[in-house]
C-alpha cells in the first residue's frame, strides 16, 4: 500500500493532536472513578467485538461500525481515560 505524503502527514498530525489533548485532560483532572473505568472498559470491549462484524460495500470494499461504541465511551465518560 502506497500512501501519499499528505495522507501520512494528516494521520501523524491527528495522532499528535490526540495525544497532546489527552495529556492536557490528564493534567486538568487526573482523578477518575471506578465507574468511569468500567464504562470505558465495556465500551472498548464492545467496540473491539463490533470491529469483527464488518460489512461489504459496493466495488469490493468493507466497512465497520466499530467507531460507535468508542464515540459513546468518549461521550459517556468525558475524561482522559476515554
């Protein structure tokens, strides 16, 4: 697979921004509750399971709805752990 330089730059920029913002959230509020850990754990487990359930798209592509549990974890537990 050959990705263009713009694609690699975009992926790197998004990854760096995500890491920096996660660190900023940790600095703002490092304490987390056990219920938050459980909620994020179960949403991540559901997301990993759903990632296996891909569906076929036209022209031979595949897709997944695995982002939905991950997005739900970030909405339900708005802290650095999500």
